[in-house]
C-alpha cells in the first residue's frame, strides 16, 4: 500500500518531535505513564530511568563488539551488560504484575 509508505515517513518525523517535547505516555519497558524519551534508532519510547538503562545496554553492546573484534577481554563489560539487562527485565516484569 503506497499510503503506508507516506505514513511511515511521517512517523519518523513525529517521533523526533515527540522526543524533543517529552510527551507523556506509556514506557515500553516498565509500562508506567511518564514523560517519554526516544533513543536514536529505536522505535520504542522509554521513561527517564528505563531510557538510561536501555542506552547503557546499547552502549555496552557496542563496546563489547569493539573490544571483541580488537581481540580484547570483554568479561567486565559483559558482566556490566548482564547487570543492566537484569534491571531492565526486572522492571518489565514488575510492569506485567501491576495493573498500570
Ligand atoms: Zn520505564
């Protein structure tokens, strides 16, 4: 459908606008209604806490890749990454349990 292509382009512009305005909505991770932040390259939006964790997770993934391809040890980064992912997972599970 050609119409959907047009809408997809418009949505990209809209989500940039939303990121700037911090419009309140439901966080993709914890499900709470907060001011939301968008991360570059991610369609989801997150509250401040979750966006910080998701951003760290993305950052760590990039660092792990870089270290691994340079032949360096990634154990410290990987444990940091699993810590961050655990926090994100815990928060999303809490969201499932509550009735938000
Ligand atoms: Zn959140």
